[in-house]
C-alpha cells in the first residue's frame, strides 16, 4: 500500500481577502513523483510553499486546516521551521545558487550546523554525485557557482537540497528556464531520486508530467479538481476541466 508522506486536510489560504487555496485535501505519496498541474495563478506555488511554511514569510497570508508531514502537524506551534525546511527541500524555476563557490553552495547548510570538515567533504561529494554533477565539477569545486551553465546550476541547487538529507523535495517548474537537453537530464534525475526521496513537481509541461510522474494533481482556481494515478488522470480524467486542460483548451 502507498503511504502518504504529506497530507493536507481542508487547507485554506488567503492573501489578504483573496482566497487562494480552497479546502485542499491531498496526499503526496512516499517515494513517488507527484505532478501538480493547472493554469497560471491557480495556486500551485502557494500550495507547494505551504508544505514547508514558506508562506509564513508573507505577512498578509492566513492559513487554516492541516498539513501533516508523516505524523507531524507542521503548523503546530512547537515545530521548528528550520527543521521542517531541512526535511522538505525546495528547488525553484530559476536556478538560484548563492554567490559562492560550487563547494560552498553544497556545504552551506552543513557549515552552519558546524559539521566536521571531513563529514562536509563526504556529503558534498555524495550530493554532487546524486545530482549527477560531480564528474563535471570535481576539478573546479572552488570556482564560482555562476561559472556553471543554467542546467548545471539547477543540478547544483538540487545537490544543495540533497546535502540537507531531505525526505521530500518540492520542485517548482524546475526545467522551464532550461534547454531540452538539460530538461531531459533533470527529468531522468527526478526518476532516479524517487528511490530516496518523495518528489512533488509543479510543471506547465503536460508531456513532462506524463513522462515522469506516478500521480497527478490538477488544480483550478484554488481548488484541487482531480487527483489520481497519472495513467488514469491522463487517459480517463473524471473532471471535465481536467480533460479540457490536458487537451490544451485553456492554459
Ligand atoms: N505574496 C502574494 N500576495 C498576494 N497574492 C499573491 C501572492 N503570491 C501569490 N498571490 C496570488 O495567489 C494566486 C496563486 O498564485 P500562485 O503563485 O500560487 O499560482 P501558480 O499556480 O503557481 O501560477 P503560475 O503557474 O503562474 O506560477 C494568484 O492569484 C496570485 O496572484
Ligand atoms: Mg507558480
């Protein structure tokens, strides 16, 4: 049986008066890839950000309902936000490496936690290997992260997320700024990473959702309209809106 890794119950979110997430109840399954699709402005990024309390940074955001990370309610006040953020990593649309060396980008979180140098070296190598970047950078670890190509920078951001040993990685349109080859590489990497982490990926690329995801969630105007196995959602969607979206009737 598949186990829910993140589960929301009647999640509602407002930015001021604007009701952006409406009664969203969704399960993101353990060690699976879930694609989150839907037209621009429907609330995909907001939903993603509610999974590691990133919306807390926006003063006018108000949230009700529950977000369970395994059996911990992440909005229960005793939980430490930095622990949650290390459990739930995030990779954004535009690669956003720090203005530091390749090595320092991956080592950053561990250095803050005061890890021993020998451990940091090990984790940096392992994370860069897992992000399929090691061979391309092993002789230039002290070069600036900005000397890498866009696709390499995105894999560096994935390595940086992996260095914190997350349980879940949230990807918000990670390939929309990349060329087809870099995109293919990130897609293959996601499939490989599914063996070790749970993945939730927002994408506007329907074909990509079809290629890599096990489950698909379709959102429309702040509501979760449909959720199910990708095979099923793509072939026999239950909701007319899902069908229209998949057929490119609106975007
Ligand atoms: N900080 C904010 N303050 C006020 N409104 C916001 C804020 N962030 C997002 N919104 C609004 O919330 C709604 C959902 O935005 P969100 O970014 O989650 O959409 P999305 O589905 O990710 O869209 P896209 O596909 O274009 O990235 C939009 O109407 C947006 O304008
Ligand atoms: Mg978005």
